[in-house]
């Protein structure tokens, strides 16, 4: 599970040939012409956003850019490509913007931002101000409540500009990040949950793989352990189940909604039993029944499946449905 990761790098390129630089980045580095907001939404931690400006400003800002090109490579790759292609004549000057770090907020946004301000003596800025004022040895921390594995388009408004190099900020976050995230949670605690998998057809491995795939894509926590155990579905009658112990910042009822979504296919066919336990007490479906629906668990599953799909990439949705088709074929 990722609590933070690097964001894209910012490169300010001054040139008398704006179109020539943009064409070079597009043709030689598969760059994409973009505006700033779209560039940020599509950039990964391995990307560079290039701001191409005139030569006259003493210090360049986002609003000075005549063209913006998103390149899915590091700034060192861009500069070496320019050098190796003997295209240095296109450039008048190149400056780095501040390094960016993206941090996940699973809890109270204001509480976490305030604590980071205190620790790093950071200043709250917007994107334009932070990138414009910040220097190459500064760091901008931005925040999201979405998982960090892929590109993140939903960024929160507060950004922190910190007058420290990224390597020092990262080292501090590695030591303090987990504690800060915990303090920002509503009850200042994580939850240790037990998920029991029961399949009367014995396809435990298939359903286990499907469950772990979704938990990893949502980046909801850590697997503490797993083992075979007994579950007593009926008094004095035990069944063998495979149990996964999950350590998560999600409340038990939120995890239960995910499990209900996975108990049925998108077509409403029941394919597995997932039972959830917290503090040795079973979390029942009626505790998470949707206010939109008072009928069946299958109909609730469709509602929560829709919510789940909204948090997954199209590729992950397709993978999940292919897993389920393979299970049904068997």
C-alpha cells in the first residue's frame, strides 16, 4: 500500500523557437501537447511536464508557457535526447521547477495538512504559485483520497510548498508518514479484519486471487496473514474456509460493501460467500443495506459493484470480469 509517491517533474525550457522545441519533444519523445490541468491528470511519477516559454522572462511561471508538452519520461532522458540529437541550438535556457510528491489522505484532510505544515514549515499554495515560486531544491506536496498506483486526476486543493529537497522530505515521510496518516483517521486507528472465503465448489484459489486483486488495486491496507480455518455457519456444524487477515484504514462497513459487490457477478449471479469479522463479531449484510434498496442482497450487490467500478481503471474492471467468467466456466 502506497502512502505517498513522487509526482511528475517540471521543466521550463526557454527558446526562440517555441514550435521547434514542441515538435522535437513530440516527434522524438512521444510528447503530447496539453494544458496544465490535463497534463497533471495524465502524468505519472515517471513523467515530465515541459513548459516552453520565450527567452525574455528573468524567472518563468506556468502562465508564461506558450506551449506545454507532457512527456512520459524523466527530465534526464529529455535532456540527453536533445543533446544526442544535436538539438541544443533550439534551447536558450533550461530550468527545473520544484520536485512534486503526491500523498494519500484516507482521513481528515485539514488535520494532516496542518501537521505537515508544522513539521516541514510548509506554505499553502495553489499549483501555479507553487511551481512558479518554488525552485529546483524545493518540494511541493499535493494530496488525494484516491489510490496512488496509477495516474491521479482527483487532487485536493491544498498544496504545500516546502523549502527542502525532495530526498529530505521523502526520508521524513518514510519515518513519520504512517503515524501521521493514523492520526488523521476519524478514530485515529486502523482496523484488523478477518475475511472468510467459502465456496461449496472448492474454487478457493480463484476467489482468493480475485479478492486480493481488488484489495491491491484499491490499496486499502496490508495482508497480515492467511490460513485455513473453520467457520460455524450453523450451530454445531463447521465448514472449512480460507481466512485472510486484513489491516486497513477503511471502516468494517466499507469493506463489507466491497465484499457484497464481489459476492455476485455483474449479472447478479451468486458465486461466493465472503464473511467479514471485526473484533470476533460478524459484520452482517443488513448493516450495510443500501437506503436506495430494501429488497435483496443481489440488488445491493449491483449498487456496490457500481461504486467499486468507479474506483477501478477500465483495465482492472475488464480483468475482474474475465476472472469471474473463468470461474463460471469451471
